[in-house]
């Protein structure tokens, strides 16, 4: 049976996990504790059935060394270039080991700064003369210290050499934003995706809208609310599916993310553990549907 724990309890537990307070626990014990609190069920690692359960199983049992370079936002670019071509890779403008090394003078008027191991510490600069450099550096320093391994035991991040990269700033002229198209692949087969919108607007909450592989809406809420107005099918939808298939081949599961900007497709990132496998699907039966698509013998 599913039990909903108080939000405050989950937040405290997440805070302590991020700080490394539970690092004395084995991965299995830690994940059983976190899973129970976040998903509201006991974690069955002997016969995992749901998507979120199988994600935990894969963290413990599927540890391929290549995953480390595949989650690194810098080294993954070489991997992606080899498989689908460098025309889909966002150009890198610079790489630095420390925040204080960032060479703002070498960067154009618009750019994006981010850490190669982290998803939260991103600095978007639309006009260099308006950029608060000290605040940007503070944000990047904080992000460099973060270890995603602590929060959900996503083991590949433990070994990523943490660095800062600058990339070209991208925005679609028509949408006035950078929409994210995130494809769930299972041994290369695209079964579903979600579109992340309203991510750059500080006054709006991010929206996630789920679709099947033919872009038919799926009635799923996972992590963020749905949009009031459904995002239209991207122009290059079939191309994105083909590219996702190539990048996901031979792996039980990986989420492949793309952007579409002014008619062009750009690779975003590879994610092996969507939300760390710690965010419930609503309605819950979708957790089982997605889980049925993961073949743990691959």
C-alpha cells in the first residue's frame, strides 16, 4: 500500500541526504529509506516491477564505466558527435576548473554557464553588460561543490571531474524560450517523451507534458504540473526520435534530451535515472507501464 509522508519530512530527509549525512549507509539501505519516503512504498529489489523500482536496481547492478563520461556534459559531446554527428552538439565556448577562472572577456554578449555534473547551477546571460558577475560566480561555486551522488546514489556522478563550461545561448524565435524534448528510450526504442516548458521564466512554474511515441498526449503528472495549453508537436519530431533511438541503443533505459531552435535540433543530455527514480507518477499505474518497458537482462 502507498503511504504519503508529510512534505516537510521528505524535504528534511532530502536536505540531509544532499549534505552527505547518510553516506555511512550502503547504497541499498539508503535507497530503501529514500524510496519509502519519496514514493510511499517499500522498495523491492529482488523482483522490481515499476519504473522507479527498476531505476534503483539499475543504479546498484548496472555500472558500466562508459556511463561516467555519458553523464558528463563536456565529455558526452564527443560521444554524441561520434554517434549522430557534431552538427547536433551545442558549441562549447570555454571550459574551466574553478569559478574564478571563468574568462568573461572571451565570451560573447550572450552565453550560458553551467557545471558539467549538475542540473541546477545554470547562469543564463542574455546581455553581458547586465550580468552580475559576482552573483554568477557564487552560484557556480556552490554548484561545483554539489555532489549529485549524495541525494539519490546516482553512482556515475561520483567520478565526474567537476568543471564549468560555457555554451552558446539558444532561444527559439517563435516560442521565445528553449523547450526541452525528453525521450524515454528502452534499448533504443522510444516509448514516450515529455516536453518541458516555461523553464526560463522566473514567474512561472516549469510544466511537464507527456506524450506517447506518436505525440498523443498521455494523462501523466510527474514532478511538475501539465500546461494549460499543450505544446505543439516539434517540427523535427521524427528526426529527434531517430537520433534518440541511435543514442539509446544497447542500454536498458536512458532518457535522451533535445532542443529545437529555429528549425534545428540540438542534443541536451543523457539521463539514466529520471528524477533519481524517486518521484511518483500520477496516476500510479504509469509507473508500472514504464517499468514494463525496462528489460533488466540487457
